[in-house]
């Protein structure tokens, strides 16, 4: 349901930001953070959110014109980033948020989105399909936080099997578009007090 899509929260949960200048820095590991997307006339680079500190781009600061200005996340930018393939770290950020600091649980959640052997081959970038699954889980977690009120309740909801999802957890249901839609319907019902 795109009308409730909170692009800023989804991007923050995935730990990504968008720089308007294609001459953005290399990532923290020294590798090329070369995740360039184009939207209309703009060329943007996907970088880890913490990279913005080098440019003074905080979360609350508005984009400023000039080289390396930060673009506010939008559904269109996230869609383009997913089509291009998200940075591998985006999945790690989402899994760590869902795990609440438990490293072993975060790893398990990552493998639930992208199988272990496949993930081991992903040094820097996820495929578009893996990126789509990562975005789905991030979107559902943001929706769960909004519907349930707290991060802890959202975390429990996302990782606990639910009867309305045939005994699957929302993270497991997010493997398919239909499972994601069913989870969104469940969250809408919880958020707005509708019958299931």
C-alpha cells in the first residue's frame, strides 16, 4: 500500500542515503561505493547513511545545493535503488534492527531473506530480487512500528508466527509479494481497528 509508504524511515532502516553528486566517496571499507542510479536528469549515488557525516548530511538536515548534496529519500529513489541492487549492508542493517542487537539472530534473519550460500557470494551488492525482499522486510517493519507503537512490539510481531499468515512470521511471509500484501492487510487492520 504505497499511500502509507514512509520512504525516509525505510531508507534509514536499510542504512542507505542518496547523494546528488556522482563523485561521492568510496565506502568505509575502501571499496568503491559505486551504486549509481539515475532519476530523470539527476544522477544519484547510494551510500551508507553514516557516510553522510562526511558531508554534514544529518537525518534532520534539508538537502543543500552543491556537490554532494543529500537527496531526501522517496519511493521512486528506493524503487530505482532496488532495481539496481542494494548494497549488501542494507540487508545487514535491516536484520540487526529486527534482531535488536542479537548478532546470531541477525545472521539467521539475513539467511531467511537471502540463503546462506548465496549471501556468502554477495560481497558488496544484492541482486534486484534480493534487494526487493530486503525492501519488503524493511517496509513491513516500518509499518509494524507505526501500527503497534513501539520498536519492541514491531520486532516481536515481525519474528513471531501468526495464524493469519498460516503460521508463518511476517519475515517469512515477505518472501513473496502476496505474503507481503497479506501482512500489510493484517497491519492495516491492527493500525485502524478493522476486523481481520
